[in-house]
């Protein structure tokens, strides 16, 4: 029996202290299970506490650095001076951890964020055992996974369970405001369809292998750099971008797959990491055997980058992701987005000029700037009713900068709590919105089939 409470694992893992306790509960209490937490997103779900959610969290995982790092983050949340959490991690580390999770059913919601090559099997096993699933993206990293994902949604429906992926970017304030302004006909006009060369909507994301999370340098597992386990960039971060295209352009609408989707083009390319960089981000002195096929002259080449050109209900869209090793001083991950309406373009920029913080701009593209300014000011109340304190400031290049109070910039890590709160609301209601499941299927259709298209071009 390889069961440990956090107080016992402290001897080997964390050197922390936590008393073993059982919390009172009723039939409606949500009890979390964390399965094989290999990505820091699993911990971020627990960065905050939630009413109606048990403090006891059952963790089923193999022994190793992935588990160690996860528990360190949870202990950090439990011991922080401000708003500490009170999670009680109950850990099973036997080789049969997946089977134990299925048979014991110590929780009713399984959180999975880790090795994406294993994720579909984890999701299927949980759903087949009557356990709801809150999954980090991506749930599917290839066409085979996509077919399994469709099967999992059928299992969830048959068992009256929820399967939901963690779309944090829906809670980023400039993206939320971009969507709100696009819903104002007097400001935005009609969504432009564009062309493959000049898409009607573009979303681009730049990420970095070496970064800090919760104030500490992030240690990534070596498998993160194996596209067979993590997935290529074109099926990973682009999941967020494809989701936002659907969420902003067609809010509350069902996207039917593949009827509403037409792939035009897709590309992928590598990021190079030196051996020293690999050591810095993983702590390992040597490349594991499974990465050697991607190592040339002692340099690791990872297919971390990609772009997708496609039509969604006739609107030409482009999404792209780039992974660099690390960001410049004062910088961070960046996001660029433009939505093109007949009256205005809504542009999010996050470069050096914006101090690497996302800023939303509104640019008039109509023939009468004076009329547009009047319509913009008259329509602003529709936004401020939902987001009090939002203001507009005209820039020197005749754009309007949307001024956002600091209270709305709560940071990427906080968005995991917001997604989880949303999921818990759906759990109480017993159902997801009608559009969520078909749109998740459409989203993963785009990413996984775009990967196939990109790989064919480089074979």
C-alpha cells in the first residue's frame, strides 16, 4: 500500500508539516482528484479555495520530480501570508495509481494537467468510472486523440458527466473587452470575412520555455520537449487561440464540425535549445533517450511553433504560436490579436511599447472619423455597465486606447481559479451551455487536422 498524506510525504518530498484530517461533507460536496500532475497548471487550479469544495484532495501519481514540484506549489499556497489555502493532499504513489483512482473513486472531479500523450486515456478512464473531468489544454494532440475525444464526450453524455477544458484566456480583460466592443454594431459594424492573405481575425501568441510561476523559476519536465508526449506547438497553445476565435466571433453559437470549418494552410517549425539551456529549464545534465532523435550537434530542436489558416463560417482566420527560450528583461509571454469589423479594427498589442502588458486599441476604418467618435462615445456605456471604470483615450496615431483599471488585471495565474469557478457553477447546474461541447470538438478538429496538414508539407 503506497498511500501517504502530505504530512508523511514531507519526509521525502517537501519537508513540510500538515496534520492528517477528514473534512465533513455531504452529497453535494465537490471532491477533487489530481491525476499524475506533470504540469504546473494542475497546481494553479488550487491556488485559491472554493466554497463547497472539500479541502481533501486525492493525488494519484507515480513518484518523481513532477509530483514533487506539484506538492511544493500546493504547500506554497497553503503557507503564504496572504489568503493561505488549506489543501490536504492525500497521495497514492503505487504503480497502479490509475486503477486505484478508478476503483476507489475518492473524488467526483478529476483534474488532469500533465503529459498530453497520456491525457486521453486518463480522461476516458475517469469518465468511464463516473468521475467528472476538468482538463488542462490540450486534450487532443493528434488526429487519433481527436477521435478518442469524440468518444469521451459520448461517454460523458451517457453517464451524465461534465468534460471541460481549461480556457483561461476567456478571462483576460483585454480579450473580454475586445469581444464586448465587437458586439456593438455602431462601433464595430459587421465582421469582415477577409481572405487567407488578409484574414478577418488574427491571433498570435509568443511563449517562453524558461519563465517564472508563482514567483519561482519554472522547472519543466524533460518530456515537455517531446512532441509525442507534450504535442507540437500547433496543437498546444493554439488551442486557446482557436477557442477565442469561436468565442469572440460567434458567441453562444454552435460551431458544427467539419461543416463550418475549412482548413486552408498550416505550417510548423522548430525552436533550438542548447544543452546548457535544456539543463537550466529541466535541471538535467543530459538529454533523455526519447529526445535524441531531435538532437543534432548537441542542440535540441523542438517543433514548438506553428500557424493555421482556416475559414470558420466563411470568416478567414489565422492563429499562430511561437516559442522562444526566454523573454527579454522586463518582458513575458505576449499576445497579438486583431478583429476586423466594417467600421473598426479591435487590436490587442503586448510589446515593448506596452511594457509587455496587453493593451486594447480601437481603430476607425470608416469614411467619417467624427461620426465614429460620436458613436464610440455613445456606445461606451454598454461596456462600462459590465466593466465600471473603463475609459477611452485618443492616441497620436488616431486610435483609441481602452484604459483599463488595475483591478481588472489580475494575471494569468488567477484565471485558473475563474475557470474552475465557472466549471463548478456548471457542475451545480448539471450541464454545460449547449454550445460548449460541439465547439470543443470543432476546436480540436482545427488543431489536430492542421497538424496533419503541416506535417505533410515537411515530409
